C-alpha cells in the first residue's frame, strides 16, 4: 500500500486531496500533510516527515563522545541544552562519573531557562497561527533576554554545547544569578500580560475550546508525552517519575488538565511556565555561588561495553537517548527518542473530522519541532 | 523595561545602516505623517474647491466642459487614493511596530517615510505573469473591478459642506451596490486563477463579504430612516445638533464590526489568513495586478472609517470659529475636521488589527447570520420607532 | 448630449448581451451579463430615475453575478457549448417580433424626462404597487426556504 499519497475513494466524489506543506507557514517546520478535504472538513490526513532528516544518529556513530554533544544540541533547536542532557546523563551513568551538587543545580537552571525559551517560542508562533501578530514579538523579546543570559556564560545563544560529562564546561558568568533574578521579576510581570492576551482572549477560546480532543486512553496508546499527555489528564512527568540533576531538591507541581482539548494544552504549557519560574527562583537561592562546576571525568571518554537509556522531560515531552557502547571512544549506536516524533502520531486521529483551521490550531498546540522529529 | 538585564552591547546584535536603532526619533516620524496628511489635504482642497473654481472662471461649466471637469476631479482623486495608500501602508507598518516594541521601516526616507514608494516600485518592477491554467481576460480584470469598486465610493463621500462629487439622492444605495461589487472582484480573482487554494480562498472571502453585507446594508437603512434621506450630504446635515452614534448606538457598533469584515481585517481576515492559505484568493497575482488588490484594500481602509465618520460622527461638522460657511476657508477647515475624525477611526482599526487573533470561518458566518442580522433588524425597527416619536 | 450617451450605452448593451449568450466560458458569460445589466442601469439613469439605476446596479449588476459565480464555482462547470443553430434562429425571431411589437411605440415620446425621486419610487411601491411587491417578497422567501431544504437534503 502506497502511503505516499491518498488514493481517491470511490463514493466520496466531493473529497479534494490537498497537499499541505512542506512549505507552509503554519506547519511549524517542514511537515507535509496530505489531506482529504470535503469542503472545509478534513476526512483523512497522512503526515509525511523526513524533510529535515540530517542523519544525526549515523553521524554520531563516527564521532567521539564529547563530539556528539553539539550534534544533540541541533535536534530540538529551540530547547538548546535540554537535548544534551540525556546523552550526558547516560554516559555519566556508564562511566560512574560523579557530578558535584553545584554543577547539577547549574545544569537544572539552564534546563529550565530553555524550557521557558521554548514555551515562549511556542506561544508566539501559536498566536501567529491563530492570527494575532503581536504576541510573537513580545515573546521573542523575552527569549532574547534568556539567550543573552546564556550567551554571557556559554558563548552561544541557541546551541550552546554547554553541558559536559561531569557537569558544565565553564563556570557561570559572575552576573548570572543577578541576571536570572531580574529576568524572573520581568517575566512574572509579562506573564500577567500573556495571560490576558492568550488565555483570556475570547477569540482564542472560540478557536481552541473543544477542538482536537485527545482522550486519555488514546494518548497513552500512542505514546504521547509532555504537555500534550498532561493536558489529557495523565500526570506523568519524567522529572517526578525518574528524577535527575537537581529536581529532587526543588519543589514544583505537575499541571494537568482533564479536558484534552487544544485549550487544555495551551493552559498546561502556561502553567509549566509558571512552574519553571518557581523552580528557577528556588535554584537562584539554593545554588552555591562558589564551588566546583565539573566533576572528575576521564580525559578520554571510553565507556565500558553495554547500553544505557536515560530520559529527561523536554519542553515537548520525554526526550530519551539510548547509548550503546562497544568499549571504544566512539559510540556504537546512539538512538534518540524524540518527544515530538511520538506526539506527531496523533495527528491523523485528531485531524479527522476537524475543520481545516482547527487543524492549524491543533498543530500549534502540539508544538512540533522538526529537528527533533526528523533528526 | 529599564530594569531588565539587557545583555551587554556586544551581545546584542543588530547594528545595521550606521545609525543607532536604540534612538528612535518620534518627532521626525510625526513630521513625516503630518507632511503626508498635508499633501492629502491639499489634494482634497484642489479637487473639490480648486478645480470647480477654475472651470467656473473659464466658463466651462456645462456640457462637455462639465464632463472634463469631473474627469479631472476623478484623476485628482486617483492621486488622492495613491497618497492614502502610501500613508496607510506606512502607518500600518509603523503602528504595528510600535505595538510590537520595534521600529517598523526606518531605512528609506526620514524615519522610513518613503518606504511605501519603494514598495510600489518593487511591485511595478515585478513580472506580472498570468498562470498557465488561468483565464487571462478575467484574471486581468478582477483586480481592476475590485479597485474600481473601492475607488467608486469616493464619488459620494462629502469632505466638507458642498464638497462632494455627486451628492445624489440615492447615495446610500449606490454605496451598497459598490461594496457588493468589490466582493465580486474578489470572487472573480479566485475563480480565474486556476488554483485550488485560490478557489477556496475566494469562496471563503466571497461568502464572508456577502454575509456581512446584509447587516451593513441594514445599518445603512437604519441611518437613512433616522436621517430621513438617502443622500450622504443630507445625512451629515441632519446631524447638526446630535451626532448619530448616540441615538444609534447599536447600529454603530454593528457597523464597525461589519466594516471590519468587509475589509477582511483581523479578526475577520480569514480569506487572507497568511498563516493558512498563504494569501487566499490573490495567491497567483504578482506585480501590478497584486498591487491593485492591495491598493483597493488600503483605499477601503480609509473609506470605511470615513463612512463611519459620515454616518455616526457628524462628518465634517466642527466649530468654524466665525468663518463664513460655504467659503473656501470654511471648507478647508471642515475637511480638516473630517480628516482628523477619519484618522482616529483608522487608528482604531489598525489597533484592532495589531491585537486580536482571527475567528474561524464558520464562527464568522454564524456570528453574521445568527447575531448581527437579528440585531441589525432590531436596530432598524427601534430607529424607525424612535424617529416617529421624537421627530 | 444625452442622445450620444444613449446610443453609446445601447450599442454596448447589445455587444455584451450577444457576448453573454455566445461565449463558451461560463465565467465570461456571467461577467458579460453583469456588464449588460450595469449598462442598463446607465440607461435608467438617462431616463431620470437614479433610484432605479442604483437598485438595478445593486441587484442585477452586483449581487446576482456573485450568486452565479458561487454556482459556477460549486458545480465546477466551466464551459458551455455555444448556442446551437436553432437557438440562434429562435433568438433572431424573438428580436424581430419585439421590433414589430414595439415599433408602434418608437418615436412617440415627447422627449421629456420626469425625474423620479426615491421618495416617489418608495411611495409607489408601497401604495400603488403594493400587491406585486408583497407577492415578490413572498416568492423570494419561498425560494430561500426551498434552497435551504434542497441543500439540507443533499448534505444529509
């Protein structure tokens, strides 16, 4: 059976088979969805991915372990260091490297900063898809501040290559904690505005409430994770289920919503932003201002033969890495489990029966990033 | 915003063009806008007072001389619509920039003032191709029809007392007719493009415009019933003591919403949803044909607020400070009042455009048919009843 | 001068009317019909009734062509065969009959045009021609209801 296109079904003469993407402003990247449209209603949807496939996993088999880290950065490119962490954790487990407490907290701070950055991008682009052109610029300004903070420490904005085995590559900039504290004050004021513009807007309510309802059973059956899963009522968060880094030391909640519609996904991401701000505030207090930023790690990273899977809670869901080592200094296989890749599997289910503009809203709420999906 | 940690200068990138983007010069921008408005005002005075005075002095008032005079006025109005488009496109980009915490165009001209001229030149220089699957004649004709429909509204708009091209006693019906015609141009454009997406966009656009024309026409009728006349000059005259937006509050609100839908403006810009259908019905157009669609939209962005002012805000009424009514000076002052009020309403439309997301297609239609039409009918009946008992 | 205008308008009415029935493309036929009605509105204007001209413009030259375009788009019918020979013959016969019928009336007018104001039109519609007016509105209502019923039957 050819899945490259939809064949017309006899008896459905009204159905128009239309190609959406891969160049389309609303598909959040290079997604091609072949739609069967009956007037305004979608009857069938087949997504095609792979337009951003860059062969990461094969390339990583020919790179030494420290060289793999910049490649992982480029998967979910709006989340920066979040992508580095599962790989770093897996190798640290295999080698038994101890990470000092301060390094763990610094890593977690960057992790949550990038969660905020990713959710800001999501909010701007989701509102852009829904038609509001201004929130995009406000959220990107806030993201500029985050990227500036990261750049002062790590040297690069979006793809910083900052984590390493045992901790982080260099110590944080002296202004780091003050910058983050000021940014959090600013962000708390901005969240009030964002809530007015997004969550309380009657147009957003009309476009998202009741649209694209994902039931709990289907979400679990499809392997969905992250805010999409939590918006369908399942309280699964890798940070609580399999804690890593400094998460056992901070207090935070997992927002869930029983509704499962697009508005619930919007709401859950908002609440996650609030929780991130809360975690960052605690960490600004808790992190020792002086101390080691990197544990002892061997000069040559050669994990013993074996395999290890570690997962973290990305902005999109459960991002996992399976590292298979054969004892040399290059990994035998690195398999990335992309959160957005699994989340994309519900697209045919959710699109069926929806109207075309609902499809846009649904894609916006799923927040796919194609670097992670196609790798 | 001064408390946030702006990263050090070398971390904060854009340094284009040799000027410091941190320093905007609002006084320069305001001068540029005032210059445009001044040119606009001069053209209005020239069209409505200068040309008739000239032709009257030459004695070419009737017969073919009259035809020539009207032709010249129409040409001047075309120039006016070009100035309007130049200003409004610039204003849109600058105002959107202000709302979005950025500068808008800054490069060409003082504070970006000549940007639109370069946009127009770019559109002129683009290849104006016709897609292979398109019906060439209708494809070429559609933007012209849309533009003419918008432009034809100028004929009945009173800029000042007596400053109207055609103060017919059926001005309102004429307005309804030409706004329907602009929907026709949109549909024709989509049908003749030979492109599935353009067709979908044209269907949506046409359905939306036609649905919102009914409350629009009903509000026109309400205003006509209240003012007792179908001519726009008469409607303005009837607002001498009381501007219409107070007694006709409900029709006024409905008219603003219906105008937004006619303009295909956010929150009703579904037919032009840039993030969904690329550009909807005008996706296959480029070059000057596209420019005409664009021009039509921006001319209407001026005209529909002008109509709001004419119907509900007393048109050109304003204190004359002792000037003799009917004289050139009074006419100039009144047209300035008209322009100022229209500018306020254009600003409100742009503000709405910058802020709101868009409604979905069927929500739009539901709103028009199930909410606006009954309300408009109710408003009409109420206005008729009030007129009976008050006047 | 109005005579020149009349001859010009009449000539173009003929041209576009013939185009409307002979073109193969449906879209162009609908467009030509719209232009024909628009020019007839011009004729009404010459006859001194701007109200009727505006209404003719609004209904026949704007709204009806939009309806025809919707129908063309939704039924995806783009071309029609041109008129067949018997249709052309019937048309010419009808034109000849009309000429004969109206010949008695040509050239008997007194050349005076009494302008009809919208008030007069409205008053006449609601007083002298009340019954046909109401019948027409009921007819339109019937047509609308019928269209909704048909559409619902097709969709459901």
